[in-house]
């Protein structure tokens, strides 16, 4: 791990080219720090050169003509519309709740990342032509992705939007031989793939379905989060728990994860199943870390001691900083990182090829930067901008980046954090201390460092409009006000 003193903030250090710029009181957790094939970017560039993939040096400012959201605006609109067909249920109210958050406008950042990395890397992986053939001739065709792997009368998962591929439960059931499997005449590729990788600038049906899957997982996590956080608003409208109640909201989230798992299995890629299943586990682990932070704060130092050096600096312990950044990865960055990596795997990248490593490192750093800015907006923006209550973290007893940095400048912040801002006037005083400190600026600088590291790894990719859009995202994530 490389450490260097940053001129902007003397109390920060850069963990590595792909790691986080952490407060000096923090260390790089081995489960958070990502090593790109355990090699520096120079070796990545060497590999790219050996593979004869041309790319110029990263520009200082991405081409302003490439608007990330506009690049796939029609595709995202289509994916959202067709996604609703995946959520039909035998219970109309369950269908209504499951579709509720998809109806309201959202940033759609996670599916956009899947589409951008698909377009930025398709054609580079050694198995690309096999994947392309599957999308045209075999199981990877768009129409095949809705077809169940098991007989509908065995699955008993009725979707009124897909009557040909689903069935309801019936009391009478007789053991009977399965119907004959239709013989599909697939033609194998006649020619070997070219020796030189070439960008195809296309997106496979499996990658489009993955974009829907990551958004479904994100929405399922929102349904569960709004129950746990007792949130009255989401995306500028009443939250699902406020409108439908806690029990139905939890069940709708579970239902979404069930439909997600079925769609995931039909992609036909074991590594992608493992990655996305890991995301779901990460979301749960991150929520448990947050609950422990609120309800069992005394356990933090002991539980995190395995990766925290014995010495510490400043008022904020290394354990607390590492817990905060680890939780940020688990709850936010994991889905972006693993979703991007899964997209590249579906494009034919094999183990040992750098493209999926780039995707993961980018998504990990961008996701952490995104959440750090979200934590800033919790102090700066109002309900009408966020689409959810401002100051929610303090009301939940959570000390995020701005409060932790403010603690290093104001002793009075310590007791507020320790008692979870539960005393009369604690929330207002905490916001006052943050405003009268450099906490927001230092948190934004931390986000900026992560965003820059996400941008740096893109230098391994050949030039394309998708790459330029990914570069633009690293800048917009830090500057966003939404």
C-alpha cells in the first residue's frame, strides 16, 4: 500500500492507485482495498499494448458532448418499461407495491453503469464471439431470457404478464413425465475470432437483463431500508411503508429479490450469479453494521480491531473510520462494483483479463464517492431536492463523514456522537458544528479522491463514447446536488 501526503488535505493519504483516499486516522481494510490483479496501472497499460488495443491518454476533461444519461436514454426507458412485466404477481397488491418505486423518477445510475461498461468493453474479452453467438443463436437470445429453466407447473410462480411461461398452484398434481424438450437448431460459429480485440459498441440481451436485475436489487434494498429507517418519503413521494405499511413493504422487497434470482439464473453465467448473490449478502451485512453502530456502539472497536493498528490519531478512532467506509462499500458501492464487473463477464471476459478488474475498481470507487456526497447532501440539501427527509442520518443516530471530520475540530461533537444525537437539541447542534467546521469540504475532498481513482483506471480501456461517459460520471457524482 502506497502512502503519500496530499497537498489539499494534510490529514489524508492515498491508500493506492485503486484504493481510497482515507482520513489519516483510517487504514485500508483488506476487504475494502482493491488490488487490480495485484499490479500497478503500468502493467495494465502493458497488457493493453500487448493486446494491440489502442487508447490515448486520459483527457483532463471528458468530452462535454457525451451526456452519460443521454447515451442510453432510450434503452433505459425501454428497460424500465419491460422490467415492470417481470413483476406481475398473482396478488395485485403485491404487484402494485413491487412496481411502486419504479414508477417514480430515479437516477438509474446502477443500470447505466452496466450498459456503459458493456459498451466500453464488449469485443475485448477472449470469449466475446462465443457470447455474441449465444445472443444470436442460443440461450442468450432476448426471447429466451424469459423462458424458465423449470416447468411452470413446478415453479408455481404465476405472472399474468407472462402466461406462456408461468403457472399458478393447483391442488391436483400428478406425477407425469416432462414434455419433450424441443430440439433447437443452433449453428456454431464458422470462423475463429480475430486475433486483435475490437470494440463492438453493442450491448447483449443478457447485459440488458442484468441492468434490470441490479435496479431490482436496488429497489428491494430501498423497500427494506425505508422500513428500518421509518422514512416517510422516497423520491419526493410517500415511501412504500408510509403508503402500504411495513409488512407489505418487506414482503414486496423479498418478492423482488425472488424474481431477481430467477432472472439471474437464466443469464447462464455462474460467476455473475456469484457476484450478484454476494451483493445481496453485502447489503444485509452493511445494514447490520449500521444497526450495530446505533444500538451497540461499544462493540465497534473490539469487532474491528483485527484490521486496525494499535496506534490512533486525532479524536476519531481508526476503527470508527474503517467501519464507516466499510459500511459505505457494503451498502452502496458493492452493487455498483459487482454489477459493472458482472456486465463485463457477460461480455466474454475471462479470468486473468484486465477488463473486469477495471470495471470492479471503477464501480467500487465511484460507489464510495457517490455515498460520501450523499452524506454531504444530508446536511446541505432540503427534502424537495433529496426527495427524502434531510438530516435523516443524524435523526437515526448515524455519524457520517461530515460529522466525523467536524469532531476532529470541535470537542463538543464527541458527546453528541456517543449518545447518538438523542438529547434535546442534539441534531440542531450537530448540524451547527458541521457548518462551522471543514467537515463538508473534507468529505467532498475524500469523495473527489475516490472519483479520481475511478477515472484513473479507465485509462486501461480503449477510447469510446462509453468511456467518455464513464469519465463524465466521475466528475458529476462529486458535483451533484441531487
